[in-house]
């Protein structure tokens, strides 16, 4: 019996809480419109940001912008190096080997060699100098057996050496500066950075509007309004107690026209209306049949124009006489 009574009391408490919550939202209906607009503003930026971060992580895009520093005394052999790494190495002295690299019939770089820790390393560098000193190379590891053996064979012939002897004192890969598209990656990096900044700004802007709803464009765009907080309070009150006409896309209260939508909520002071007009327009559709659309055109005392579409003529004919009547009454101070 006690348990049943306790359960009944708990259910009653939940019902009261639920009713209170509903009443709270009912009393702040305009706040709900602004909340819906702000969430619709934030969600696309969050989705883009999440997808972008996922792609960057999945494809290791940030690795394209980082370099593994090779220390001159610790150059790894081919079997100990990650071929996907970008590498950076400082060269004190390197000499032109006498061979050039062509790409699309244009000279894109030259082959140089230097000795590091008693071993020769070949580099493909975009330079016109025969001797390079104090130079930082940013490039990729290029393993091309045919090219590598061709270069070694030519060098062995020039130095009158056996190619096997030359292979023992030469690293079996080429560090290619030419094959690292630095300018392209810099542009990609800049694009990603700008996109991230834009999305973060978008999200922060939405959070700011959630905290300060009177700063939203819907409130700031209301002509003749100085205090956004008071206007929101007044709009909530009007939507609670002063609704004269409510349709799917438009609400008329004693003082305001309110047109809520997913992305924006338009608010017009009725006593600021200068001109009301109705227009019919035929909309063409590629997939659906053409249909007539009725438009309510409103211009206010600040020469601002507002346009609202209606699905049929009956709906717009309900709105216009009511607005004209309320406008005259407000001008007369009734």
C-alpha cells in the first residue's frame, strides 16, 4: 500500500514537472524560434568540421605537412626508413653529378651527391648551381631501382670503379626535393586552416547567440528596436496572450507579424508598415507541375521590404484585411 502511494506521488510529481516544462516553453515561444534558428546555423558547421577532422585523420593529411629531421651522423639505410615520410636534412656541401631530371620535357632538377659519415647519398634538387653549400633539403624518399642503378653505373664508369664497390658506399635511395610539391601542400595547408577557422568561428558565433539571444540577426533586424531583451520579452508575451491569427508560416499578434522558419525568424512591427500588397506568381518546377504562389509584399517606414509566400489565396486573404485593420487602429492609438 505504501509503495503504491509512493509511486502515485512520484507520478504526480513527474506530471507537475512536465507541465511546468511545457508552460515554460509556451511562455518563451519566441525563444524557441531563436533556438531552432541557432541550432540550424550551428549544425552544418559542426558536420563540416567533424567530416574534415575525420578525413584529415583517416588519410593522415597532416603527415604531408611535417618532416622527419635526418641527422647527418645517423642517416638510416633503406630498410630502416619509412618511405612515406617527408624528410629534411642539412647539407654542408654537395656537388652536381652531371645529370639532370626532366619532367614533361622541361628540366625540373639536377642530381647532386654528398658524403655523410663516409657514405655517398644522391639528391635531386631544384638548383642551377654546380656546388651547393649550407643547404636544407625538404623532400621525399624516392626508391627507383632502375634510375638508381643507372646513376651508379654512370658514376662507376666516370670514376673507373666497379659498380658493386660503389653500391657498398652509397645509400640505396634518392632524397628528392623535386618530388615534394611544397607550394601545393602549402596551399592545401592554408585552405584547411582557413576552413577550420571559418567553421570554428561559425560554431562560436552560434554559441554566442545561444548565450545572448537578443544579439541574433532576427532580433537585430527588427526596425525601431533599441533594447533586444525587452523586445524578446514582449514577443514572448504577444505569442502567449495576443495572437490574432496563426497560420503555418505566419503569425499575427496585436503588435507584430512573426514569420518563423528553420534558418531565420522575421519580425515586423505592424505600426511600421507603409504598404501592403498581394501578388500572384507562377512557379516552374522541373520535376513537379507548375503551381501558383501568392506573395504578401510589405514595405515599412525604413524602406525595408519583406516577402512572404502563401500556398493558396485564401490564406493570404485572411492576413491582409487583418493587418490593414490593425495598422489603422495602431495609428489611431486604439
